């Protein structure tokens, strides 16, 4: 049997993770000296109030990927059950999770562990994990799945917008960004996760244009769409209804972003991920 392992940036609810038989390794964050482990998307408590009240955006926070011991413990538990492991991580250009998971796999000296760089996060990572689970259920071996995953990854896209670019700039996770976007004049960026990094696409004015632009990014042949959000339930709901009207035959789900991505992106984020 192959067990899929991923990290908490996948934004899975606990019941969803259990239904997929996916193991979650937590990303970590520290606010005002207090350490926390990110969990399932419905088990992170009121982290928005915590971050808003902590002065986190003045620098009183850190985030970190799972350490070697966290991955090693997870891998060894599965090996003891005579399972193989497929570990799919958040993009290596956004986190050190991939390199740490890879080092942990090498330390076991067991060929039954494979680590794959998703070059994605959040809804995109979720869609890739779901596709990998289908391959496992179809009876493909670990090597066969690794051969297929890059082509599946290439069919997944992420587009998103943030209220304020400051947290993203401070995080150091920006790739090529042409413009200096702020909140003045209600100008908002449309950003992409491209080749694993955050890059700019364009700027728009107001939430209506954000919704219009994000829906326009969805491929006409999209099989499934994930809307990730934090901080603005009304905007997420509006985006959901517009996308559902534009793609009535496509499965669309809403998922809340967790605290680690919230720290790096800010507390008002809206995103679409899709696979075609």
C-alpha cells in the first residue's frame, strides 16, 4: 500500500484528510514568542484574531517548515506498517519542506519513499494530492506515479489576489513582480503561482474586477476548481457563485487558508486553483 503524506498548506479539513487516507505533517509558526503547529483547516482555531492582535505584521512572527524529525517519524511509522510513502510537498520555492522531506527519506535508506515537489500550495496542492490518490487506487506503483505526476502538475494553475502586498514582500516569497501595489485607489494585484513562485499578472480596481479576473483565469476545460480564502467570506461567496454560473458542470469547493499562508499573504486573500 502507498500512503500519501503532505503538509498543512494543503488546507484540508480533518474529515477530508481521513477520507483520502492522507497524512498531514504540520507547518509551524510563532507569534509573540509562542509556538504553534498548523493543523487541518478546521482545527486552527481563531488564528486571525491572534495574528491581528499580536503585532505579527510588524515582525513579531516567524514560520517554519516541518523539521527532519517530523518527516522521519511519519515515514518510519508507515514503513513499519509495510507501506510505501509518496510525500508531496508545498513548492520548494516557497518553503524548505521539500528539501527536508527529501533528506529525511534519504536518511531512512529505504527505496519505498518518494518525495515530490508540487511547485504548488493550497488548492493547487490539494488537487494534486487528490489526483495522486486516484493513481494509488488504480494500482499504479510508486515509480509509475512519479512518472505521471509532472504532467498532472502542469495541468494545475493558481491565481490569487491579496488586500495588501506588504506581508508578501516581507516574506521574501515574491518572484518577478512588476508593480508596486498598495491599497490606494482600491487597486489590487492579480498574482500567479508559476513554476512554484509568486509572480504578478496584472492589477485591477475593486473586488468586482478581482472576481472577474480570477474567473477568467479558469480554463474552459477545468474539471475541478478550488476557491481558497481568508478574511473575507463575502468575497469568497461571491466568487463561488460567479464561478458556478460560468462553469455549471464543474465541481467547485471552498477552502479556508491556514495561518502560515495567512502570515505570508496577509489576512485578506482570495484564490482560485483548477485542474483541467
